[in-house]
């Protein structure tokens, strides 16, 4: 399974925080349509169909550790 891109992970963090698509787009400098595309990929990775299910799944999953660099 392909991992999420850096932008996809940024959308995932904002999703976990409960941001709207409009807020995500404004914060990341992308259109809401592009946010929708990232969300579809995130939902697929999580095996969910809705934003609510995704947020629950993200809160149940452990957060990835930051790499020392």
C-alpha cells in the first residue's frame, strides 16, 4: 500500500484536528477540490467512508513518532 505524501499527511493532521475542507485549503494554500482528493485517499487508507469515521479512526491510531534528524 502506498503511503501518504507529505501534503496528504498535512491534510490528515488537520482532519484529526477537526478542520473543515475550506479551513484545510486556506491553511495549505490549495483548493477545496484538492483537499477532497486528499481526503478520499486518506479515507481509503483508513478503510472508512465519512469524515466522522476518519476522525474517530485517527484518534484511535497511535500518532507517528517524529524522526530524529
